[in-house]
């Protein structure tokens, strides 16, 4: 019960920074005396601190606001994308302490990538002046069995059935903590939820469009990974009967309509010999469409139409409180969003609730790596007593 209450209060402060002790008591159902005791212990562990409330002009002393501190906690987030690997070091409050990135070759060998990630983490840790970590979270552009830490398939990286967590565990120092990993879309969802407040109570559906289409569902502040760790594999739902062959071997998957390769082909881009940065290419296509290139304009419209059909289907099943969006499509700016919202209105049911609105993530292309850093310290929020000695 003690660790449960510590976790309950700490999660509330994370999701509602600036709450008073009375706010926490009202939201959690704990007594004010109980909250005071729990907060005192979290403060002794250097996980929570106090800040003065803004002066309101009213009578009496304003309540003290509670915020996460954890300045000695070291969170490490990693992203493995088609064109680069990146690492970020933060403290528990999310303050950035160090960051590094290195480019990848096309379809790199897994062990080489693990070595690059190790060196990239070391550089970010050097910048942060840290020597150990509470854990490492990794966002991978792949279909994953996140429970076992296995990349089931990533056609963009050229990987299949790669025991990635095992490789990292053998390569990284033990004082870097536990290695956790999830697909890019799931960790983008986690970061977007924390940035917007969507999903801290209720459900958030986040859709991420990169090499393929992925989705992440946040329920009451937690990422839903499914019974076998495969949740969110949106890109491989059957979509177009008899359509183009997908990298997975099937025909007509959603990825063959909205994934980056489909977009590149539809917009007239050449097949790359080196990994192509999705965001830079999408910005180029957007500029052509604005300049009147009908080929580019049609490619944007086709992706918006396909994605609207998929989102309408998924939201009809999940009925989320909010839908957010990330990936290369955000670099297509208002042209894409206007097309998407028009298509969502067309596909919405004439009966039932209002048409689905889709909100761009405020974190842009940084959402996966920030979500990975959050994942790395999730064990502390599960059980704050697990942090007995602050990391330095």
C-alpha cells in the first residue's frame, strides 16, 4: 500500500505539475494527512519539490505547488530511425542535459547499430556529466515484440527477428540500468500525452506516419502494448483489396497507401541509395505543391484520404477522447491537415458523435526520443521506493 500511494501521488504530480497537496488529495482520494506524509517521503527521496504559488492578491498564504525534481535521476532515451540513431539524457523533470546523433547507412547490420548507439549514449552522458543511469528507453522504427525486446520485422532497417534487447544488454554497462524498448508510435504517444494532457485520464489515440503507419494508445497515463506486445501495428491492417505488395509480403496493407515509400513513389521521388530523411523530403514536396505542382498536390491528397479512412475505422472501435498525429505528414503542413479533416468529415457516421478531429503533436519529430526517455524511468513511477540512492 505504501509504494502504491507513493506511485499514485507521484504520477498525479507528473501529470498535473503545480498541484497543491489539497489538489492531490481530491484527485487521488487520499486524506490530506496521508498526502502530506507521502509528499514528505517523496521529497526525502529527492523526487518531488515545492515551488511558490503565484501571488493572487487574495487573503492568506497561497498553497505551495508540487513539481517533480529528481535532478540526480538520469533518464536516457534512444531512437533508432531509418537514417539516424539519437540519444538524449534528461533528469526526472524532463530537463535536457545532453544529446547526440549519428547518421546511419541504408539497412545497417544490427550489431553495428548497437555499437553506434552505445557510442552515442556515451557522448550524451559526457555532455551531461553523468556516469550512470536509472534506465535506457529505446524507440525503434519496427514491428516489435516489446515484451521480449525482439524486432519482429523492419523492412526499412532490413531486420527480422532480431533480439535487440539481448544485444544491448551485452554491450552496455550494467550501471546504465534496465533496457526497455517500444515501437516509435507508442513512445510518440507517451510523449504527446505528457505534453498535452490527453490520455492522462481516459484514452488517447496517437497515429505516427513514417516508413509505415503505427499507432499508440494511452489509457489513464499508461501505454497499452497489448497481450503479446504487438499493439499499434496499424500499417499492416488490410486496406486495399488486391493492392500493391507490402514489405510484409501481403498485398494492400495501409502502409502501401500512406507509408513514406508510397508517398515518395506517388510524389515522383527517386528511389534513394542512402537513407532519406522523411521530414526534409516532405518539406520539399510541400513547397512544390504550394508552387502549383499538381503531382505533389495529388500525392498529399491521397495520403490524407487513406489516413482518414484508417483513423475513422480505428476511432469507431476505440472511441478515444482525443486523436493526435505525428510523423512526416506534419511537414506537409496545412495542405495535408485541411485534406485530412475534409476526408474525416466525409467518412464520419451520419449518426453518433461529431466528426473526429486530429491534433498535431506539439513535439514534432522529437516525440519518439522524448517518449523513450520517459520510458527509461517508468520503473520509478511504478515504485518510487526502487530509487534508494540518487544517481549522480
